[in-house]
C-alpha cells in the first residue's frame, strides 16, 4: 500500500508516534529496478527508499525476489532545527518563498537533495518582483499554478548566510490549481503536504523556510536563529489555519 500514499511523511510520522517502545514498522515494496516500466507506479525507487529510512533510530533492509523489506524501529521524528546549505559565491542573496496550504490547512514542503525540508521558491530573476518569482518557482518545482494576484508578500526577512547578506520575501499563495508533481527531481526527492502540528518534530528545515513558516504561523517551529522581519501585507486576506 505504501507506494500509493500521497502524504508518505505524514503517514510514517503518525505510525511512528503510535509504535510501542520495542515496536517495528515493516514495509514490503517492489523496487523500481525490478518492475516493468508500465507498472512502475506500484514500486519505490532507491531515492524513495532512502526517504522511508530517514528519521528512524535503526533500519534494516532485506532484498528478495525483486522486493525490498524495510524494518523500521524508533520514533519517526526529530526536533525541527533550522539549517543552512553550503556557502554561496554571491555578494548578496535575494529570493522569494511561497507558503501554500491545501483545503485541510496542511502546508506544502519538499524534501530536498540537501536532506532538509524546503518551501517552493528561489532567487528572483533580474527585473522580477517577489510575487512573480514565487509564482514562477511554484509551478516549476511543484506543478501548482497561481496567478500574481493570488501571491501576497507578507514580509521581508533579513539575515545572513555564511556571512553573505540575504533578503527573503515571504509570499502567501491564497489560490492555486493543478496537480502536485515533482518538477525538479534533481533538486527534490518529493513534495508533500505537512500537518502544522507535526512541524515541530520535522527534522532539518532550511532556515529561510523555517522563518517564513513562522511569519505565517507564529511559534510553529521553536528556537529559530535571529532574523529581522519587515511585515508588509497590511490588510491582505486572512491566513487560514
């Protein structure tokens, strides 16, 4: 059943919280390398298997007859902590992050190849404002489509990354269409909708994304490093959730 779940991180987190101290979760799945192309949707590839095994105290893998047997033990969560990527060659950084929620109030986050959770977003192109940058990055990375009129800049965040000044625009997306997909698999392993109450134990979160989430839902991730925030969106539509 696991290959057919859309919100795998949420389900694993919930199951991990319900295990006894000596309990184990066992997942048996076909592997993509042993599955015909037309049936690949029933199988997990190696990147997905690595995501399944992350966050557990101990994991075992056994392979037999084209199947992977994963045995997971220990709590499936870790305290959320803000982390950075490697140093940049630029003299300054500016970009926009899109905060998107579904009808159930869950927020969209991607598990990046850097081993952390991130919001959709990235650097704005020359002459591109923050709202349009957030909308562009959203469709490029996730397949979800929003118009500039649905993108509201809530705040500008000022901090530094490895000594380089950084400005991040927090852009709230209030309406969108489309089907969630992974448009840049070289950068992200998977996009999922995350329950807000689970974010405090979501493990590593990219620092600007953690600050952006806190702009929308105050206190959602505790213990964040310092940042200077300049709220902008006075009188904009209220944020659900």
